[in-house]
C-alpha cells in the first residue's frame, strides 16, 4: 500500500527493517533521556529485547509492525498490539532523521489506526516521553487526548499518556482522523 505525501512513502508490514528501526529508536530514547546508547543490538538491556529480538512474535496478529520506506530506504516504523479486545497500544513510533518532514509519522499512524479498527479496537492508547514535543503535537493533531497512565508498569521514566477513540465507521488508512468530529475521518 502506498500512502501519498511529498515523496510517496510506502507503508508495509514487511519486517526486514524492523530490528534496525527498533535499535535506532532505543538509541534515540537513550540519548533523549541522558543515558549512553548501545553500539550493537547484543548490548541492549532486557527491557529493549522484548520486541527487538523477535518482532514477529511481539507484533504478531492481531498486532502489527508497519515500516515506512522513502525512496526505497527505511524511513520509520511503528508497532501496535492489543491490550484487550477494545484497546490497541501504539509502540515505538520512530522516523529516522533523514526522513523527517515528509509526513511519515502521520502516514504510519493513519495505517495503524485503520489496522486497529479492522481488528476490533475501539480506542488506541500510547505513552510518550514528555520531551518529545513534536510527537505529542502530532498525537494531539490526530485527536489524541491526555489521560492518566493506563498501566501500572510504565517503568521508571516519566511518561505522558494519550488516548484516541476510533470512529465506528470504516477508516481509510490514507486519511487522518478529524479530532473535531470525535474520531471520524477527515474529508
């Protein structure tokens, strides 16, 4: 499936680049939180290995991991898995620096929302480092609202938590959700 933007990113569920994207995500997170990163995936701590070592298992159906390619190169990715029959959780949205500013994150989230809706989720939740203001602005633009932590095991880092109620009708994976209509697609 191709999702239109300035340079036409391609969004797929091919896991060929997932481990590299997750490794980049974890190093970016370490950098943002003032911790040293890792030179190789073998050095990742156990909490990172949960999805990095076997993404096919962690993001197995009804979950998924979506990879964006821009000009044939990995550009970003995002995972989703179900916490329960009604609730999908966004995991590890990340766009590589060379691909930022091309609508990759919005395209990935549109694809994730359509998938979550298709597998029966009524809402999507996520957590995010508070210093990721660009991501938080994107989430709010997409209609997410601030909520209290939705898990007891969010870990030692402070996190901002968000929720989006999905529309009851069909979702086009290309169209963003209109926050002014409580989750109905724009257009």
